[in-house]
């Protein structure tokens, strides 16, 4: 049983790491899309709002997981 939890924590940390990368990519792509008028700024704002609210939580989790405090 002990190894099972440890493996789940590693998988969760891996998933959150991928999520963090996806958030970064979304933030990166929204700005030029709006600047070049490929996307309406209000749509970009609607997409960016949840990314901004989730970003600090993801960073906090990643930091905790690197210090072994994911449980």
C-alpha cells in the first residue's frame, strides 16, 4: 500500500506539471492573438481570467510537490 500512494503523488505532480505548461502556452498565445487582431480582446479576457486564477494554485502545488508535501 505504501508504494501505491507514492506513485499516485508522482503521477499527480506530472499531470500538474503538464497543466502548468499548458497554462503558460495559453497565456503566451493569447497576447499576440489579440495584438494582431486574430481574436477579439473580450474573448481573450474570458479565456485568460480562469488561467490567471489557477496559475498561482498550480505554482503552489508544484513548489509543494518538489518539497515532498503533496499529500
